């Protein structure tokens, strides 16, 4: 009887979600869906993994650890951010096609044989972290892989082809950072109008 009585407690409210042990799971998702999830995560400065987990928890009518976008205005802003991302990537594709590393430059690079991965705790200046996030997006890889590839390149190892660090790529990176900040502010107001009023006052 006590169990049944407890089942009625908090009825009508979202249940709390107790996080269990994390286990690795590879997901296969349509590219356009993954793009949407990445953009939604980015405008709230979450990882894509946290975004996916939050949405799955919410779909089970649990109370998610982090909120997901719920307003129409918030969804429109995410759609705008996705279209902006697609526009930037289309321009980067042109730059990639124009940028080809010469064979003689490749011969000067030494091959890298990876060893066992080990964790390393590091702290980044905020502006460098943002640059690394955008650069990882531009090169279509994780931030961890972006940092690894740049460190290998600095040691003259042969790495995956990157975009050139020319003026156009630098301007696109700065534009992407400014746009991210703009969208984030707008999403915060769309999801919580009180926050917008607080800013105005």
C-alpha cells in the first residue's frame, strides 16, 4: 500500500531523471538531422551529445537536466542558424577546392603513428576556445580532433588537409562567432522573455 501511495506523489509533474553510468553508443543519424541538432546545441553552448540526451529525456516526459527549445520563435532562430551554417559551408567548399597542398610540401612532413590515448586536463582562454570550436566546425570534425591535428601540424607531422589560414577564412570565422553570439542572445529572450526585460532595464 505504501508503494501505491508513493506512486501518486507529484502526479502531473515531470519525473526526475536519475543519470546512470555512461556507456558508449554510436548513432547513425541523417546528416540534415545531425546538422539541426548541432546548431540547436551550439546556440545554447551545449555539446551535441548533451543536446541529444536532453531531447531524449524530454521525450520520455522526464525533467531534463537542461532545457530544450520549445517556442516557435526559438525554433525559427535555430532554423536561421542552420541556414547560415549551410551558407558558410558552401563557401568553405569553394575554398577547399581552390586550396591544394603541393606534393613537395607533403614530402617534408613526417608520418605520425598514434599511441594509446590518455586524458589531459587543460584550460583555454575563452577567445581561443571559441576559435577552436568554429575551426572544428569549418573542418567538419570534433573540437578534440581539431586541437590534435593543429598540434601535430605544429610539430611538422603529416595531418588531414585543413583550410588555409588566409584572410577570407579568418573573416568567416569572426563572422561565425559574431553570428553565434547574436543568435544565442535572441534565443535566450525568445525562450525566456523575462530575461530580455532584465537586460533592457
